[in-house]
């Protein structure tokens, strides 16, 4: 079974992003970011706005994929946009994960056994 990777990218909006009107933000997203997301159908991307909660970041991007190369290419394409060249956002943290990665270390491939903790 292929591994599923999930990346939680914590970002903070800069004054450059916040100075754009809602219409300008929407246009940028539709014309630039959505087009990049559509180039990589093997990467499921979701964006979360959390600035109404007290935290270190204002937004979180979540990317899920079984193809790490597609994820890398998607992030490289985004890195070349105004998101990071102006910058509209700063990266606060990136948390890479492997879905159910703990199972691999508990799974004896020869005996096909799953070891449970009690």
C-alpha cells in the first residue's frame, strides 16, 4: 500500500496581502494559485483561514499526496509566485506527516502480523 503524506504549512499573512482588496485576493487566487493546484491532481490541497483565533499563524495550507515529487513540484511553482516573492505570506512552520506511519514500524512484513500495544 502506498504511503500517504500530509503536509501542514502554517503561514502568516503579510501587510502586502492584507492591503489587497477582497476582489484582488480572489482574482489572484483564481488566476494563479488555483491554476497551480489544478496542474497537480495527485495532490489534494486545502486552505484554512484561522486569523480569528489567537495563534502564531493566520492561515494553514494542507496538502495530501502519495506522490512526493508532485508535492515538491507544486510547492516550487507556488514559491515562484507573489505568495513568496512579494511576499504575501511568510512560512511559520511546515509539519510533514505520514498517514498511519506508526503501523509500518509495528508491522512484521515476514509474518504479516500487526503488533498492538496494550
